C-alpha cells in the first residue's frame, strides 16, 4: 500500500515537471495560444509552489536551511521584477533534480513482512496422551511437541524421541540437511525433512531463533543512515553567500536587476543535478551487466568499501551437494560399479544426498537396478534388496548397527575426505563395507578469480559461515580468502561485522544468499545478495542484487561505484566553477536574469552529458589477467582466524 502511494506521488511530480518543461518551451518562443498569461507561469505554479512550501516548512517548523530556501528567494525575486521565464526555468530545473534523486533512493521495504509470514502459525502439543494443535505463540517452555516430516518447527527445543534430518539453511546457511537424534537441538523456522520426532520446547515466542532474527533485521535496518543531498550539506553557507553577494551588489550599484540575477545564477541547479544524474547513469550501467542497485545511497556506499565479507553456501559455492569422489574398496566392484550400487540403493531416497548421488550416476550413464525391498532409517540411511542381495547406504552409525565395520584403509580415506570438507556416504553389500561416496558443496568456477580481482583492487576479504570449520577453511583456501570464521549463527555474523565497522573502522560489503544472511546484509555498510538462488528475504535486505548469481561482477560493481563517485566530484567542481563565473558576470552587469537562466540550462546540460559517460563505462581488465599472473600475485596466502 505504501509503495503504491509513493509511486503515485512520483508519477504526479513527474507529470508536473513535464508540463512545466513544455510551458517553458512555449514561453521561450513566445507561444501563448489561448492562454491569457505567460506559459512560464505553469512551471512556476506546478514546479515552484512545492519548493516554496518545503522552504517555508523547513524554516518555520524546523529552522532548517536547505537549498530550497535559496531557490524560493530567487523565484520570488525574479517574479517581483517581472522575469517570469527565469523564475520558471529555475523552478523546473530544481524540480527535475528532485525527481531524479527521489528515483534513486526509493525502495519498498518488504523483508520483515516476509520473515513474519514464514513464522509457524501452529504447533502440535502432546498433552494428556493426545495431540492438540494450538497457536505457536501459546507454546510454553517445557511443552512437549510432535513434528511430522515436511513441517516447520515452531519453537526452539531439544529432541526427546526419534531421529530425523533437518534443513537448517534458514538459520545457519548449511547446504546439507543435518541429522538429528535424541538430545540434539532444533530451531524455530527450520524444516523437518524425514522422520517424525518429539521435542521439548526450550525457547518460545520472542526468544525463539526466528523471532530474534526478525528483530536483528529490524534493528539493523533502523541503523542505516539515509542519503543526504550534497546541496543540503552546504545549503546554509550558500544561502548566506548568495544573500550577502546580492545585497552587496544592490547596495554598491543601486541596480536591483543585478541582485536578482545573482540570486538566479546562484541557484544550485547544476549542482543539484551533479549527484542524481551520475547515480542514475551508474545504476543504469550496473543493470546492463546483471546487477540491480536499490538506491543512490547504495552506490555511494559501494565506492567506500574496504573489505568484502562472503557467506559460503550459495555464494562462494553452488549451494548444492555434488559427488566429488567414488571409492570402491571391494575387489568385486570397480568405482563405476560402486556408483551403480549407490544409485540402486538411493533411487527412492528423499534425502538430498541420495538424490545428488542418483543425479550424478545419471549424468555418467550409470543406471540403477530394480529394487525388491526398500526401507528408510531416519537419521541413518536406507536398506534395500536388489538382485537377491541386501545393500545399505548411509552414515557410519548405520553400518555399525548392521555389523559392518569399515577397515583401516577405509577409515584413513574417510579422514582425508572429511578434512577436505566432504560428507561421506558408506555403501554396504551383504556383510562388508564395499566403498564410499564423497559429496561436498563445490566452489563456484569463478570464485577464485573474483577474490583475486578484489585483492588486485586493494580490497580485503573474509569468509563468515555457519558451516563446520573444516569445510570453511577448505573453501577459503581454494578461493584465496584472507580470513575465515566458521560455525556461526546469524547473530554471530552480525556481531563480527559490527566489530569490524566499529573498532576497525572498516566499510564492510557483505555478500550472501540466504534468509540467515539477512541480518548481516542489513548490518553491513553495504549488503549484496545473490538473486538467482538467493531468498527473497536476502534480496530485500540487501542494497544491491546479483541477478544471475554472477559473483565475478562484484569487482566490476565496486569499481563502477568508485567511478561514479569520481564523476560526482567532477560534476560538483564544474557546477561550482559555473556558479562563480556567472555570479561575477551578474555582479558586473554583463548578464541579466534570462541569460543567467539560460547559462544554468547550459551548465545543467554539461553535467548531464558528463554523467551520461558512465553509461558507456567498462571495467578495465589488467593485461596480465588472461595469463593469471597479476591476479595470482595479488592474492595473499589464505589464513584461518
């Protein structure tokens, strides 16, 4: 509703400005048609009255001197001496600048609403030997709950009966479901994947993990500082300078037209356009290579970034388990035959790891055998019978429970794969462990190049993840990341980013994809979301979005932001020089109000043309990049923190 109102307001302002611009054209060529007055009056009324209203409100209600005050004085003075076209021109240019700026900062905030919408509505409570469905907010600490497969867990708690696998990506960002059994913790907002289980509630209502995350996003969002217009920062001094110059000229020469001309040319039309035109051009350029930027403030912040902090799962990695190794330890089975056995065992499994194995087998043309029997063991794996033989696939506990003891050779191989961050699926055939399948969340193909380019541009990097330390360090080494912090909850990421920004005075850009990253994205100086696989919550929390999950665009985006900031500075310098020259000419009586207004048009056009150059800007590639030399030299050796 609020977004619709803002869009309607913007359309109305745009309509007023368009009408004002057309009326100025008619006024310049002295075309009145049926109008009994100068058409420039339309620009004064439609574009100037809102400026007068804002100036009066600022002075009376807040004693806030902004650029609108100077514009209002110039409008009134120009109308007073009969320079209607000059007054209309000033009102139109200022109105156009205001519209451009509004378009760069407008953004509807919907992330909190979506998080609230994901909050479980009900819970199944066990009372007096029966199940009762009650509102989730009525659950009390100590209540016993039952959760069925596919259901979202309503509150934080501890499992008291049963085994399952839980999708915790909402809270920790882990790409793989986590096996749970008695005495393991589960969190609100996470999803039960497999078996039903009973749990005892330990944190309810506002203390639950999901509600804490909502509060984190809200508080981080409130801490963001809105963009401040360049002109408003200097408005008080410009108003004073303009008044003193105009009054002094009038007193010295006795010609009021010179004083009015000074007020007209002192109006910061070109200066007002300096920032929004450059920002819009920068945002337009970013859109061409697949980056959506939420506001001008976001682009302004990106130019000041000193450190880039990455989430792991779905950001540096693809976010999906993939088979990375197949090892047969049976003399009767080759590696390919072991993969066929694994596909046979897992073909009916609902577990993501099992599905990944089946997909990998299909990609290599390995077909599973028909099943005679199938049974799933939640939290352990699956048991099947095929071709008259019993086979099983799952974790080590499943093997041990069925009397299958992996040999020393298998144990050594498993240790190596786990150290590299892999997840192990054991495969048993009859009475022996036949081999293992190794799965892992793999590094994006362009991640290392991206990190190298960031280092080349003198940016530091860091990895923050909820995944285990082994997997995190392995990914960080492969990507060339500077620092690593692993096994973090969303609030831990927020605390680390706050410390970097508060105590190390760093400007942090956080790059993430999941709901669990939303608080960190909001807390960071700049939040950048992966739009393709990223959740809507992360996208709404971020300042910018990589639409196609193309992280190699990140260095290009930051350098575009720096180029935009540089263009803004050039625009400001040119507009200030224009003001000084025109004020001098007006004071000497060499320029009247209308030529002064036309000079403003010329200056504004120059600013727009300079900003438009950003639309054609391209990220420079270092000549040595193609050989990988400059990039590899610029990447410091990875280290764990």
